[in-house]
């Protein structure tokens, strides 16, 4: 046990899946049914400040109080792991649109878990923090580590795969097409797909080979191979949603326009490989020397274009320490 603090602040970057976690293992423990490989987005971040509160836990995101049930499993897991009986006031803000399919839950929950760990002076190892974060959001389990990460199917925590320096030229260009929060949460969409989509079983059967292919391509920094596996992963994931009842339609017409713009770029010899998550936004993998071409191609459709390199893991930025 280290020093306890009066408050703690942590900044974490979101974890963007290159191959997707989509679907959960039965049993309610938020364990992924498919293996995901991900990159940490350096220029995007959630900053989360925590302090002790009275008898209840409370989370504010960008000043807006969140539903208690959304975060209750995370607080329960923290208390179970640390032996603490305390409750927490959490204030989190993002430097990018929240709950819009830009993985704000991954960075927000990772920052929350790391900040509480610092507040309590519990010094839990990263794999335990990852396990706690997973309870709140599968992608948050990955965001506890920086660089490139994997969350295996059936696994309870993520693993670091390569550090943030593995691929210095890699860039992710994000086209924000609609910044409002999504109508259907990823949790609800996954459950609907599991119950009603005839394509859910084939998705799970083929996801592992895409994960293995993407992991191999990433290890040798082969963007064309990685991009190919990445595109199959997100398009197959969406196929499960289109076939659900009722269908889950995160795409906007501008999403399709950007997908075609990426196809045009590739035809012109520009490496631009897109992926999407639970929202209409498009994230495009490219390299630093092609960023301006990609940015210009996306700008006509997007509300905002963000460019990111590969980021480190969470940073505890401030800690006002007192001896317990
Ligand atoms: O971490 P969750 O529960 O928000 O789900 C993440 C789902 C996707 O973003 C679509 C895929 C992924 O692996 O991040």
C-alpha cells in the first residue's frame, strides 16, 4: 500500500480497435467473444479527477451527471480488489466528442480506474487495473496500456503488444461526421446482435483469423496487410448489425462518402485504410507523409478532422499526497 491522497487526476487516451471486439461471452461478466487488436490515440484524451465522497459514487462527464448503474460495476470491482469501502466523486472531461463512437468510454474508464488507484495508494499492477476497467467497457481494458494492445476472446484483461514507439510514422486521421451522442449504446447493440443477428455466429468464427492476420501485419508494420484485415473486421462487424432485428444503423450517408473517398485515395496510391466503431465517424490509418492528402479528402464531408499518432498509457498527472 502506498500513500493515500486527497485527490488524484489521470489523463488517458482512447483505444481504437484495428480488429474489433464485438459480442460478449455469456455470463454477464463483460468478457469479449472476439479478440481485438488496438492502437492508443495520442492526441485524444480524457482527463479524470477523483476524490472521496459521502455514501454514493457520482460521475460527471463534461459536467453532466451520469447514470449510477453505468459505472456501478466498476466501483464495485475497485472496492472488491482494493478492500476499500469508500465512495468517489469523479469529474471527467474529453478533448474530443463524448459517446459518439470515438471510444470515449475506453479512455474515460481507464483514467477513472487509474486515478482511483492513485487516490487510494493501492498500487495495483496494470493487468489488475485492466481487469477492473473491462467490467465497465471492453475497450477500457485496452486503454490501461499504451501503444498497441490486444484483448483476447474469453480474456479478462488486455495485454500490451508493442509500445508507442513501434510505428512512429503511423497516423490515424479521424473524420468526425456527427458529434452528438449515439442513439444506441455499443452494449445494447452487441446484445441485440447476439440475440437476433443470423450473422453473429459466422462473425465470431472468422474474427480470430482476422485478428491473427492483423497482429502479424502490425508486427512487421505492413500497412497494406493491416489495412486489409482491418477493413474486413469492421465491415463484417457492421454486417452483424445490419442483419439484426431491429437493425442497428450507425452509418450516415457521409460515412459511406468517406469510405468511398478512402477507396479513391488507395486507387491513387495513397495508403488510407478506414475503420468505424459504434457511431458514424471514420478513422483512417495512414502514414505521416500522407496525412495532408487524407485530411483534405475527408475535410469536405467532416464537421471536424483530428489527426493522431500512437499514444502512451494513462498518466497520473496530479496527486496531492497526505499520509493516511
Ligand atoms: O468497449 P465498448 O463496450 O464500448 O465496446 C467497444 C466496441 C467497439 O468500439 C465497436 C469495438 C472495439 O473493440 O473497441
